[in-house]
C-alpha cells in the first residue's frame, strides 16, 4: 500500500475514533443520574443564548411584536388580571424587565428563556416515562421544534403557557404514580398556575382529567386522595382571581366572546383547516429531523435500523399511556370543539399544546434509540442552529427589501415613541403618562418611550393599568394611523369626543435598514394637556 493511499484511511479512522469518543462522552453524561441534569441545563442555556443571538439578527429591521410590548406593559403593575387574560404572562414580564433592560434583545432572551425552561421540565417529564438515553434524545428533538426556536420569538400569553403546562403534566404524572395528599397538592397548585396564564389551558386540564378516567389504572388513582385534593387545591388557589373576575364583570370572558365568535361556517372550517395545517407543518420539522438522527446513528453512515420487536424495559408503559392519551386529546379536541361550536381558532393557540409529541414518539416501544443517536441528533441541532445564525442577517435584509414587507411589521413605532416623548417633555416638562391608540400602536409606544406611558385602547376592554379619568387628569397623546382607513374614521371620532381641546400634529416616520427603506407612515397626533 502506498503512503498516499494510507493517509486518507488513517485520517478517516482517526476521525471515526474522535466521533466515537465524543458520542461516548455525550452518552455517559446523558445517562448519568448526577451529570444528566447539568447536561440538559447546559444544553438549554446554550440553546437560549444562540437563538437569542439569531433572533436579534433576524429581527434587526423590526420593532418588537405588539404582544411582547403588551406583556411588558402589563408587567408595570402586578394585578390579578389584565382585561384580556389572566396575569401570569404579565407577572413574568414584570419580573424579567426589572432585571433586564427594556430593549429588543431582552424580549428575545425572555422568549428563549421561556422555551428553554420548558426543555428542562420536559426532560423531567420524560424521566418518568422513558430511560435517560431516550429522554435526552427527546430534549434535542424538542429544541428543533420551531415553537422552541424561531417561531417562539414572540413572548406572549400563548408562549408563557410553556412555563406552567409542562409543570402541570409533571405534577400529574407524579400524582398518578404516588397517589398521595402531597402529590395532589402539587397537582392542584400546578393547575391553578396554568389557569393564571390563559384560560385556554382548560384544554390541557380537561385532557388530563379524561386521561385519568380512561387509563386502565384509573381506579387506583381515583380511589386515592390525590385527584380530590388537587381539585380542592386548584379551586382555593383560584379564589383571588375569581374575585377579580367578578369585580370586572368577567371582562376577559366577554372579550373572548365578542372577538372570537363566528357566524360564518365556511370561515370556521377554513380556520380549522389552517390551524391543523399550520401545526402539523411545524411538527414535521422535529419529527423528520429526529428520524434522520436515528437513521444516521451508525458510524458507517449507512441507514440504521430504527424499529425492533419485543418489549422495551426502558419504557414505563402506564405513564407512556398517559402521555399518548393527553397528547391525542389536546391535538384533536380543540379543532373538533371549534367546528362543533363555530368559534374562531387561531394557529398560535397550538403553541403550548404539542410539546409532548416528541416524548410520545420516543416512548413507542418498538422504536430503537442507539447510543450514537444522541450524537447525531445533537449534531443536527448544532448545524441547523449555526446555519441559521449565519444566514440571519441575509434573511432580515431580504425580508426588508421584499415587496411583500407589510407596513405593520416594519412601521417605525420606536422612532415615533422617541419623537412623541421628546415633544411631550419639551411642551409640558413632565412625564408622559398615557397614550391612546389602537393596541398595535399604543403597546409598542409604551415599550419604547422612556416614560413608558400606560395605554388606553379605544373600543377595547381596559387592561386596568389606567383609565379615561386618569388620562384626562394627567393628559395624554392620542394617535391615529392614516394608512388604515377602516381604523382612521373611528379613531378620529373617539379623539373628537375625548380630545376636544387637543393640539393636533401630523408626524411621518420611516425606518431604513442596511440601505433598504421601510414603509412611510403618517400619524395624526393629538396632544391633550394635563388638567393642572
């Protein structure tokens, strides 16, 4: 054999040995009872940091989404509810922005901290269902689910459910196994915490209740104190919020009924199909990449056999059955309910409902998860993440330059906030306290203005952070977007009624990103002076 033919062979052997050592190290950490937790926490932290960097670059030409700004606004005061939703998402944002600065990057860091927290809790859930090897494989597959990366850029009440819902599922599996008073208490508190995020979590609570009734071991669970203690604890823990609901005449429920009721069956069917297509499309990415990781788990780089026959001792079948039942119900129930009652269903409502899918799949007894699969799936995650990080500026530039770039996405609301803050302070020499505008305008103004004025949204339920009486007392700035004729007329009518003595201004804003101009927006501005 010549030296020239020997070197490539030696190089390949050395590379294969290095891969084996890396894979062996990863498996040893993932399967070690002490090191496993720290490996998962470390992976979640790295995931959060890298995807925060990606989102900062990917969204560089945009202001934060109005839902993010709304959560920030709610967090200015810790109330028992904020008009549209229960308070948990606002509370989390309130704590976060007392630690981190009010900037774009910190909102993306909050979103990634939320999903990364969910990764760790989902690993704890998996340990009650599958062995440690499958549990770590599941975590990395979940990190490839778009909700846990680029689709999760928007921190709001939907994404915030990924804090309490995994905790709720973990508490249920614990209660189902231990059937004690203590486990029932934890389950009740977890259910109450979930309800404080959004009433939509009733879908998951209902699925857990049905799972407890359907499961073959239901009588052992139902005869124990756990489920009854859980129900009582949840009701008691919810009393303060229920009192608040009654005080505001059940405003969140009224708001939901007004906004999401439909009279058109055709539109209802279209929305349900869109919901299913959107969420199934998002799930396709982690499922296909997970299968790719399994099929490439042979060091010969030939497709590996991923199915086997016979029992699998690494799977807790009673708990796996709970996962399969709950995930099936929350996947099928909402669209069927939307069809049955002709109600509006948004695609984003699926954000918190499918985090159990990777676990449900790796818990299939006939699915093989070789040791090398942990390395291959982690390598796939790393390649996808780094490739997205490198491509993010180009993607942002292309989106900004696209003729399809919407005015709502790229309107320069942060520039408007700075201009109006300077105008108010120069004219009245005081803090700007209240802004009156449509929520997609007023909430970003609250976020970007250094005065962080509380928002009033004409025609919508009040958040409880301010009132029209306070607006008249402290003065306010009203804003109407002239680019939307359907909104402009009612906005001008509201200003004519509530801002009669206002000074009227017209402002134009436009953002440029790497030489590409965004849409130019003309705003009608109404300055209402303080009562004093």
